[in-house]
C-alpha cells in the first residue's frame, strides 16, 4: 500500500479530482484507523469558477486555506450543521480545491457506523448501510471530521491517502450539484463519479 505524497495534490484540481477516484482515504484518531474508498469528487478553481468560495480572488479567514500550499484539508460548515472535506490543490497563491463528496467504507465498519448512527453495523437497516458515507456531510460524520481539521496536513498521520492500485471501475464526468447560483459554472463537467 503506497501513501500518497504532496506532489499528487500539486496539480490542476480537475486532474486531482479525477485521480482521487478509487484511492483510499485513511482517518486515524485515538487508537482507531478507518479506511474508505473515494467514489465521488468535485473540482473547484477560484480563478474561473463562480461556484468556488474564492472566486474573483476573494480571500477571507474561511478561504485563505485554499490559497495555501497543496495537500492540506479545507473543512467548512454548510447549513449550520454539516461539515465538508476538501483537498487543497495546486501551488501557493492559487485558489483551488477538490470537494470529497462520497466514499465506500472498507475498514472498521463498526466505528464508521457508530460515528454516523450511534449503533453497530449489525443494527443498521439496508438503507442506513447504503447511506453511510455517500454525501459530503455524511462522510465527515462517519470519519469524525470537523472544523478543527481545517488546514490539516494530508501527508501527515491523521488524514491521508493510500493507493492500493485498485482500477476496477470507470469514471463518469457530470455537472456539479447544488450550485445553481454559479451561472455558466453550473454546467462545468467537474464532478467525478466511480462507476463499476
């Protein structure tokens, strides 16, 4: 199993978003290790993308992490209750990131289940199992990722990626969702979904 280094993130967000599909996201805390396989991502590029939080060169306390060096986490809160995990891409001074929209649990399912629903896997319904981590807010809850992880180093030991060489899938490129306000950017095919 190969741990992914910083160079992986230091590229165009669209390339990173597509290359993230199939990779393993590892989350460690206390004596726990959780692993999920990434199945859905979305790219955001501030210079040309009206859906980006940093569009038009906007630098705020919230967005400044996106202008930092590649390979760090950008975590924000939506609707006052759901955290979203993003990976900062490209070089210093370039506003670019990838939203992690969904993943399939592959290791330590009971811990994921307890984080999401407060009960072990054996007590979940089929619908609950299907919905464990298939959305950005669900994923953050399943992995215990909160605002305190904003800025975390993605090549450290707490949140990082591994590549096990898994390639048994194709990738569908579609429009991103929930960004109708973004004018022409709402039609960019910057959402990447694993298809088996």
